[in-house]
C-alpha cells in the first residue's frame, strides 16, 4: 500500500445485489483492513420494514448513516477500513464522509437492472427482497466522485482494478513546477494527499524537473514525478483532478489542449493561472463538449502563502466544484473563525 494512500475508508457502494459484500471482503483481506457490512448496522425497525418489501426513506436511514459515519471516523484515525454500504444518494454519501471527506473513497459497482435482479433472486436468506430493487434503482444518484466498475467482470479482476485505482494511483495531479507549483505541491503532501507532478521536458534545457523536485525534499518521497503527459494522466485516480499552475497564455492553452485528448467525461481541470473569467467560460464550454469539467482558479498569496495556505477564488460548473471543494479547502488558508478561504463564484 502506498504510504500516502492509507487511513482511508473505502466504501463499496451500489444497489442491493451488486456484490458489495463480496468485493468489500476481498479488498479488506488483500490490504489487511477491517471490513464492515453496512447492512449489519440497520435498526431492527429498518430490517423489518425492508423484509416486508417496504423501501426505507431518508428519515429511516438518518441514524444508520450517522452511526456509519462515526465508525468511519474511528477507523480513519486508526488504519482505515472497507465498508459495504448502498450509499444510493449524494446526501447519504455526504453524511458518511462528514468531517473526513478526504479520507473517504467511494467505489461504485455498476450493473444493469436485469443482471442484478437475477443475482438477488438466486440468493437465499437475505432480508432485502428482490422486489425492492426497482425502488433502489429509482433512488440511485450516480456518483461523480467515485471509481465506477462494471460487475460483469469476475471478482478477481474487479479486485485487481480497484486495488490499482485506490492504492496505486494519485488523488491529485499538478502541472507546472514553478515557484507556486512547488509550494502548492508540498502543501498537498502536508495535508496527506497522494500526488503526481508533471513538468515539460526540453532536452539540454529543462530535463527531469519533476524528478529533481521530488529528490529535493524528503516529504515528497511518495510523489510520482513525470515528464510524459500521457503517463502522468494515467497515474491519477478517477475522476482525474488536475491542477494546472501555468500563467494564462500560450503555454497553458497548449497543455490544456493536450489534456483534452487524454481525459474522459467527469475528469476535472483546474487552471490556477489567473485567467480572465470570460476566457475560463469559453474554455469550459469547449471542454464540456467532451464531458470534461474546467474550473478557473485565482490564487492569492506568495510562495509562503501557497505552501502554508493560500486564498482561492474559483469559477466553473457547480457539480465539478463540489467534487474538488474538499481537496481545495484542505490546502486553503483559514479565516479567524476557522473557515477555509476558498470562495466559489458560479460561472
């Protein structure tokens, strides 16, 4: 396990019958982590209601989710854990990750209604009947900030893919290792994030910048340095979150154009180059055609501020901001009331 990617609560989510318990137990055993089945924490009343074929409502789930959140907080302060939990709606996931949003990773087991119904009808002695599956699909809100994997693969293949995604890839990618980029990189590392860095390679002029930066500081020992953009992108968890710290202009436009061909829908580019907001909106519209999100970011603070906590002003699609907000708030300065100096202005 990567030394940085520890103390995580990995939540295997999906509708009933998608294989959460099977995959969760395999992942927990592989990484010597405690495993918890969310169904075991339901109240007697919830179990009886579901056993009668009645779907739970938000009020039914409230105490259950709060109990699981307490369990998550206890375990991320220890060694981490794996939890199988339906987590069907965004607000359920928000409750589960409350107070520790950057320590929780969601893995979404994705399958068709017919495939999962067949599985549910074949299993024995489970208190959730197959008749509830339709209501679960109706309740399900597809997560944006999760690693999605098809249940049509065999469990060993699924385990290999999840293991590689969660434990071997970086949470954040940063492009541009000038003074500000280096300081922001070290800020991320100090907050416990796993990081990949990239800077261009120009023979005899600018070589091995990212590797040289890593070698310069002991705290960057687990950072993954790259001078090949394709390899850099491949090193990142899904959805990919890439911060470009290159001043607005030709160089940043070129790197964003190159990224456009390497990214997938729901991936996010954060351009911290102090672009004019109308340029940010134009670029956002361009990338949205491919399903890629673009956020403009203004950073206030010098080199020391970037290292210890800058003020951030962001502009872009609200859904994408919600995905990156916990990450950016973690590295931002705090006001006198302890609130992060991270402000969002809708596009």
